[in-house]
């Protein structure tokens, strides 16, 4: 299984960070190509968090 993995940090305190995993149905290459709009939507839906980084990776 492929997951989109984002490291997100609290806007109010950059020392507070966590990982967010979004399961992705498709190949690693498809994840890379389709990730940006998913990441942007997540950021819009969670304005109190800043997306520090993201990657697509095999999980589970």
C-alpha cells in the first residue's frame, strides 16, 4: 500500500509537529503526481497547521 505522508507543524508553535498519513490507492508515481492538490486541500482544511514536508511511501 502507498501512503502520502505529511509532516505538519502547529502554526502557533513550530516545535509541535506530527505525521499525517493519507492512504493512496495507486502507484508510487501516481501518488507523486497527484499529491500536490491533496496536500493543498489538507492545508486549507487545517489552517492551524503548516505542512513542513510530504512524501509518498510504501506502508503496511
